[in-house]
C-alpha cells in the first residue's frame, strides 16, 4: 500500500482534506494534474464562518483572515460603472470586521489565489502528506483491500498508486466520478457560458467606491443602452490592482473584445491576466461513495456562485470525512461511519444548500423558486444623470435592488445551522427541532445533530477549541460522575475525553453532551445513560 488515502485533486477541497488528514497523522498522497507553479484562475473568495471555525482547529484561521486587508472593508456595492455613481451598498456583506457573538471566528474574504497556497503550505508541513503535481489520474479500480489509481505523470509514463481509500476531489468534471460510473443529476445547464476575466488595473482600484469587495456594475458610462441586463460583477482579488469580472460583453476567446469591454466600463488600463468561460451548473451525485472511493467538493455537487457556497460546502465534506477515515483506520470507527454516515450527512447538507439557491432536489422534480437578480429591470438613463433627477432615480433603484436582492451571504442559518438530524450516527434526544425557515437567523443549540455551540471559556478560549481529537464528553455540571461513560469508551478503545465547562451549562442545556471530532453534537443527556456503550456504538457507527 502506498498510502492510506489517495486524494485526487489538489484544489481547495483536496488540500483541506490533506491538511485534515495530516493533522490526524494519516498517510496520504495528493495527486494533482496541474504543475505546481501553474497559474490558477481566481474563483472562490468568500470563506464562511463555519469554515473558519474548522480552520481555527487546524491553526490556519488567523492566516486566512489576514489574506485580505480588513481595513479595506467587505461590502457589496452597486455602482453604475467604474468611476460612476454608487447606487446601493450592503455593509460588511461578505466579510465582517469582528466575530459574530455566537462564534470565535468571522467570515472573511480570502481569494483563492492566496487561500489555496495557505492550505498547500499547511499540507506540506505534515510529514505524512505527500503532494504530487503533474500527476493525472486516469482511472481507479477497487480491490478487496484498497483502490488502485492509474496516474500519468508529466513525461506521459503511467504508474500505479495503491491506497486504502480514494477521495475524488477532482472538480466539476471529475474523472474519478466518471470512472466509478457515478452520475451527477440536476437541471440542464444554461445554454450560454459566462465569460470571466482576471485582470490587473490600478485605474479600477482608484475608481471604485471604497469598502467593497463585490461590485455589481449596472452599465457603461454612457448609460444603460449598451446592455440592459447589468454589466457584470466585479470582484476584488487583492485590494491593490487585481480584479475579476464576469458578465456580458466579455469574450474569453477574444482578448480584443474583452479589452474593449473593460475600457467601456472604465478600466482603460486593464491588463488581461487570464480568461475563462464557465457554465454555472447545479447538481448532486447519485451517490457520494462507491466502496472505498468517496466523492467530495465539486466532484460531488455543483452550485452556482450565488451565496459563495461552493468552496465552503466542499471543505465541509472534507471535514466530515477526515475524522471518519481516521476513526476507521484507528479501529474504533464502526462500519456505518464510512458506509452510511458520510453519504447521509453530506447529502442532507448539499440538498439544503441547493435549496438555498432555489433548487429543490429533495423530491423528484427540480423546482426553481427563488427569483434571480432583477438586473434586467435597470430603469432608464436617469441613473447616469448628474443632477437631482439622477440622484432620486439612483436612490429609488438602489433601495429596490437591496430589497429584492437582500444579502445573499447573510445565511448563518445555513452556514452554522445545517444539521445532520437523520444521520445514523446521531442519537436524537427528542427535543424540538430548531426553526430553520429563515436562513438569516441562527439560534445556537446543542440538540444532537447540529454544530456544538461556542461558549467563551475561562482563559479566553472557546468550547470549539476543545473538539477535534476523539470524542469529547462535555460536562457542564461538575458534579456528574462520568466514570461509567469513560469505562464504556475504554472497553471499546474509543478515545473519549471528559471536559468540564460549567460556563457552557446554559448553551448546552444539559449536564452532558458527546461532541464529535468535527464539532457536531452526537448525544446529549441529563446524566450518564443506563447503557453508555449503546450510545457510543451509535456514535462510532458500530
Ligand atoms: C467563475 C467561478 C466563480 C466562483 N466563485 C465562487 C465563490 O465566490 N465562492 C465559492 O465558494 N465558490 C465559487 N466558485 C466555485 C469554487 O471555485 C469551487 O466550488 C471550488 O473550487 C471547488 O473546489 P474543488 O477542490 O472541489 O475543485 P477544483 O477547485 O475544481 O479543484 C479540482 C482540482 O483537481 C484537479 N484535477 C482534475 N482532474 C484531475 C485528475 N484526473 N487527476 C488529478 N487531478 C485532477 C484540478 O487540476 C484541480 O486542481 C466559483 C467557480 C467559478 C468557476
């Protein structure tokens, strides 16, 4: 066996899994088709508060938070064009200056260009992790005790890598998914691709109103006549001179057309660095697992950029899978951990996220219900007039835009509130399910199946800092005797650590709770149960 785990694809999801497994001391190899130095198109930017909480555990959240200068701001801003008028603004929409009251972390703006290398350096720092670039996986084949990957290197030579498990993190057009014969289902993709351009322009930086990281452009300086559908989204990549834009009038296949368009929009010094044409798709795999092979990230599901879900959803797959592989290899994890719970838990979360984007795949028929941005409703050329009529039009349109659009990133009920209620490794406690009808609301709860709440601990830490290795039996009542629980765990070689945190009594609403390594509550009780071994067997998937 060459490694315990072969990770196919070194994008953000594959690298997150490599860091997670490295942190757990598990031998793994990342097989990445790209050359290490090859440029990456800057796609994902928004790192959710939940992803930051997991990165905190791995010691990476501070680095990620420092990627983008906090003093720049994190607003969404609607503008007519570069150097034009500001029409609408949602403050701190994509990155908040301080943590939420219910988390030790905050959501941040961390463009892929800088985010991925942080993960890569972290993965490299573990001796048990090997990163192999220019290693294109051609096919995989499962055997009784492991999986063989056929890998073609830069010279064209084909070699074999054998691993106990393979995790396909090879993106939207996953080769592994295809080799496994797993289909991805969802509505047909839109007929027209979106052109996206990564460019350098000091002029753009000077011309945008300050404080924004995401700018909706409404039209060209000479009014909306050139396009009536909005001129695109402008994304800050480095707060100095790097930008990404997608929208109409750009042509990934013709730099002259793109340059002309950028000039029209006001970025007349633009230097095009990379272009790409991509089709926003939505969907989920029929299965997230085939035997010893697992699918994660874009290989397993596709979402549109709405709400910045893609990378966060994929990284959550990696963090769900990491500890389960660890527990299985260590021998205390039961068969259901990998055979059933990954599929069940992540499928529920993915479907929840797709629903947020207006796609209901829970039933048989996909149903769109969330209206898109009303950019086609850009009213008239009054928006571009530099007089009181223009001002009134901009105010009116801006208010309508904010109202209809809302803040697509304001969704703690999804980011922090997604739940694993139907999981085979969660012991329900019969308490009422939290109201999840409004994603803008999140009320922390220690009801099993959800994220274990953050409580500031004496000494300035967080309860979240207690979780990660093995199971934690969180005791909020120091008087509760946990000896029988500990004995049951020891008899099964389950790593169970008792942590006594009286200050968490209110938030956890019980004297005892079992928290999994990924920070989800698996069980909660008023005292040690009559049969603690039975509880542990459920939680370890026996
Ligand atoms: C234009 C655009 C804008 C986006 N904006 C956002 C956003 O704002 N927020 C957000 O969260 N998400 C956004 N996304 C989505 C986000 O980029 C993806 O969800 C995320 O990159 C998925 O990560 P991944 O690691 O699963 O896949 P990828 O990032 O696609 O990485 C897959 C890796 O696998 C490698 N690979 C592929 N095939 C093989 C093979 N056979 N063998 C070995 N290696 C292989 C590839 O080279 C690649 O490095 C955007 C996407 C696009 C296209």
